[in-house]
C-alpha cells in the first residue's frame, strides 16, 4: 500500500464497484485506518483526502508513547499532508471514519481551499463551514492564501548530500506565514526509502503540524516502521523546531538528527 490512489485508478475502482468517487472514499476508510498507530487512545482513525488532481490520499492517526499528546498526528492532518507532500495544491473533500475534532476542523480551516471543503462521514456530509461556524483563520491575521498554496521560499544550504537536499526541498515549500520559521525534515529508512515533511502553521498556532510529524506520517503511510529510521535531517532557518524534533525522534528511533541551518538566497 502506497498511501494513495491515482485519479485514474479511483475512477476505475468506482466504476467497477458501481459507486461515485465520494462513496468510494467511504469504502476505502477501513484500509486507511489500518495505518493508524494509537498506542495511547487505542482509537483507530482513517481519512481519505481528494486532491485537486482527483487522486485519493490516505491518512491515519499516529500517537507517540511517552511524549506529550500534543505531538499526535490526527488522521485528517495525515491525509492532507500526504496530498500536500505529493504535490497537490489543494483538497476539496475529506472523508473520515469519525467526526472531526475541533483541532482538526481548525487545521482544515487553514487550507487555501477551506471555503469549498466538504467533510464526508459514513453517515452524512457537511461543509467545513457548517462544522466550524464563525471560524477564526488566516484572514483574521491578515494572511492571504493558505496551506497547500504553492510556496517556494528561496532557501539554500551548504550541505549537498541526498538527504539534506530532500529536507531542503521540504523547507522551501513549508507554510509558516506567522513565525517565518521555515523548516523541513527528511528521514531515511533502512531500505533506502526517504520520507520528507514540511512545516505547516495554523492561525490558532496549536494545530500547527511540525515537519517531523509530517515526515513520520509519510513514512508510516509508505509502510515503514519508525524503528527502521537510520538517518534524519532537519533543515531550518532558526532554532524553533530543534527541541521538539529531538524529543519526538528520540521517542521513536535511535537515529541521530543532523541539524542544518538554511539561509535565504534573496
């Protein structure tokens, strides 16, 4: 399982099963939930996000035993980050096995496509605006655009190896309109698989998703265990992400973390 289904494959599967794509997304939720790692709550959540291309992206909740619950990756975050890291510029529909918590509703409100976002549950459908009325979001802080809007920060580093460059590419696309603390993480597993994560901020601050959380979710959706991590790189413009990245990485892996400072090429 690769954590995604192409638009063409989604259309084929829907046709074979006599479903529309929305119903197909609901039928796929049990598969998405199989990726969940909830050692604390034992509550398995799966999500499917439909990208602007029509491709379907899996997501699942991930908890880290022994670390603060605030580090948890929610399934909706996982699915949206999966689409984002694979090059999508927006999502228009998110299917989920359970009603989104307030944290996830706030996270999804940061999307550039939030105004047109549909939330689909096994027993019904709502718009995000219906689930989050009178919302606080980026416009309240005079920020245009939103998460998943194309970003390309002109960052450069001196290290040029493969893993460092992968982390740099993630940092360049990170979304940090409030702190400007652009950052990206790259993880290499024992079989050579590389998973990357970009930082995603939120107007409410707490629902922000760290670059390591995104990378760990990506690695999980690729079917790799966290104990398979052999190398990790954090590329950042300041020290904001250092302590949290060290703490969470240390909770799931013995891999060392390489810290690389980035500078703006402009």
